């Protein structure tokens, strides 16, 4: 059994999770501070990928990153790089799809933060970055970890947008989910089942981790 | 003057408009919840920004709307202790206090300062504990230590004892009183507890609906609160509207009592009499009263009385210790309200 799809899935999910960890946290932190009307609109736009069909996300991404469209064409012309149909193209898809998961859990965590901690930190002379990294983030740690793990799990399972932007090339862009589909389509049921079991195992472990983190959270709160 | 404050801030329908000056003394802001006392502290600390005005502490301008000065909290050196103490939950007692020494860059000096204050506040043994693992009193001590180690020019305490159990409260109050006396600079205390305020402060500013109603020496404020609101906040429960009969005589309309006053009535529209002030010996202000009800308190009785000639009038309270009431105990008593016990109040 060629393990390339497993490795490819893990690195795509890993990279997009790292990106979204920072982007999601900063979006959640700064959007909480802006005026209410703009916040409401931005919030809707940023949460959209959560409810859109992955194929719609894939379509929209191709409209922007495809070799005949704005950014995609510019990249191809300037750097000679195609943004689609490579293994890392899938990172675009997973990043967009998992962003709302991280953003929303991070926002929930930040909203539960006791703002008087930041105030009292300021009055004794602590800098903004110190308060953010050493007080706010640790305080919201459990929520942020839960969001990150959930985002990783979702990235691992991404199929629709990934298959549209990265396609399926064995040994190059194949991920677990696209492999399962391909094997099933070509009547290779035994191998498909193996990959299904791999996927089930990973998801099981990840969700167990989320539950454990949340349990710890409740213990601390109660 | 150590602190000069003159600020205005609108929040919806509410308008905060506070002017206050104080030297190196303890000043309490006394007021009901929502009167703007905590907001005032937040404006001084730089957490809230006033719409207009000026804040000066020890010759440093912290805020001046005309000159567009608005120092960040970090540079104001205005220590503010929150009601919940706001200790960082992920840091030990030592780490919490150590963060307060950030004014110094040298690690050795910072550690030395932390060690000293831990010792002084009797926290050395607890230094490795998290805030959630120490008692309320110890949390308060840690919070105070963290603020004082940051060397503030001004200390502000927001409802310092409200989060404590009553048995701890008194002890922490004694401790805190000692600490703020030693501090030697301006201390502002926000509270709604009149006893606490009286014991802690030199001067009291009574606030009402965003404004300072009365500001003065603590004994003077309690003896002559001046306004109806201040009178209520200093714990007076007998307050009645009045009709002025002449410069030294009023009719307390709620109770049907014609009272002779010591001071000139002026434009006062209410009168207040404290619960325990109805057993004088002088000839004036003597009234025969019916006993309406008697309530037993742990160490006293509260007797509700009504003027015997006005059965339709409202009752007023009289508080006397247990032995005193037991020796009187009757359905009808004669009381005498001393002239100096009658507080003339404006709306």
C-alpha cells in the first residue's frame, strides 16, 4: 500500500492548520474590536465557507487562482508558477474551508476573557504584546487548542474544494479522501476500505483529543 | 494638590461630570451602584477616555482634552485594584507580583523588589501557588502587592472588600488601612458601604447620578450630609419632605411633626433624623408617640413610632439598645429630638 496519500493529507492539513492558527486568532481578536455594523457583515463573510458546499468554494478559488484568471495568471506570468494542480494547491482549499472553525472558536474563547485582567496589566505598566501573549492567550488556551484540533481534523477530511483545485494525481496530489473516491470508482474496494479505516482511526484520535481538552476546560471552569 | 480631576463623559442617557481635588490623603467615593464611581476610577487609570476635561496627578498631566494629551495606562502610574483583584490565573503569586516590576530592566533588581514585597505582605510561603489556590484575603494581598511594587503615584481601590466573606472583611480592612496609610500618597476608595468608608477615609465624596453631590471631611459629611441622597447613603433611614414654617421651624409632612431646627432652614426641602437620635433631654421637640411595631436586631431594637395626635401620619424609626428598650417598653412613649440631630437637606 502506497502511503503517499496519508503523508500528503497530513502535510496539507498541518500547513493549513498552522496558517489558520495565527490568521484565525488575529481575525478573532481584531474583529471583536471594530464597530458593530461592519463587524456583523465581516462576521457573515468570514463564516460563509462553513456553510457553502465545498464545490462552491473550489469553484470560487479556481475563478481567482486558475491559470486563466487574475491572480493565477499573474503568478504564472511573473514567476512561472501554476497555483493549481500541485500538492500545495490543496492548502488554499483547506485553509479557506477551515478558517471559520478556528475563527469562531477563537472568538468564543476571547469573548469569555475577563477584560479586567488586561486593564490591570496595563495599569501596572505591562505592554500590549505581553498582555496578549502571556495573559490573554494562556487564559483562552483550551478554547484555542480545541479550535486548532477541530480545524486540523476538518482539513484532513477536505474533499470537494481540494479535488477541484488540486485534482487527483497518484503520487503527486492524491490525498486520503481523493484516493478513497478514486479507488471506489475503479472498483478497488479492498484498498478503499483500508484507507477508510485509516481515516476513521485518525478522526477518532483527533475527536478524542478535542473531548479531552474540553473536559479539562470544564474542570477548570467549574 | 496631588490629584486634580475635572472630567465629563456621556454614556447614552448617563452623564458623568466629576470635579475633585485631593492631597496626600484617603478619599472615598461613596455612592449607589451605577452612580459613576467606578467609571471615574477607570477614567483616571486610562481605561476609559473622558469626552472632555483634565486629569493631573502630582504635576503630571494624564489627560487634557484641550491640549490633546491622553497618556496610555502604562505611563500613568495610577494603580487600580479591581473588585475581583484581577490576578493573572496562569501565573503564580511570585510571577503575578514580578510582572509589576516591569519598570526595571535589570532582572536582579526585579527579583529583589519582588522578594521584598512578598516578605512585607507575608506572602513568601505562598509564592509558588496559583491565585485559585489561595484564600480571598491572600488574593487581595497579592493584588495590592502587585500594584505597590509597580510604584504608583496614586492608588485606587474599587470596592476592595466586597468579594470577601464578612468575617474576613474586617481583618482585611484593618490590614488595608495600615497599607494605605503607609503608602503616603493619594488613595481613592470606591465603596457603597458607609461604615467602611468612614473608617478608611479622611474625606468623603458622595456621588449621585454621575456627579459629586457633597465633598468634605468624613465627620462633617456624616454630621451634615446636605442632600437627601448623601443623607441616605450615610445610612439615615428617617427622611421626610418638609414645609417651612419659619427660619427655625418646619413641618415634617410624612410624620406630622413640627420640628424646631438649630440651623436656619434656608431652601432645604427635606429633613433627616438618624435612628438613634430620639432620646434627648431638652424641652423642645418633645412628642408623644404610639409604638407601631418593634423589631429585634442582634444587639438592639428598632421601634417604629407614630405621632399620637396624627394617627394618619407615617411612622419613623428609633433604634435603642436592648436594655434601654426593655426599661421603657410601652405602647406609648415620649421622645425628644435634639435640635442638632435634625439634618436639613436639599434635593
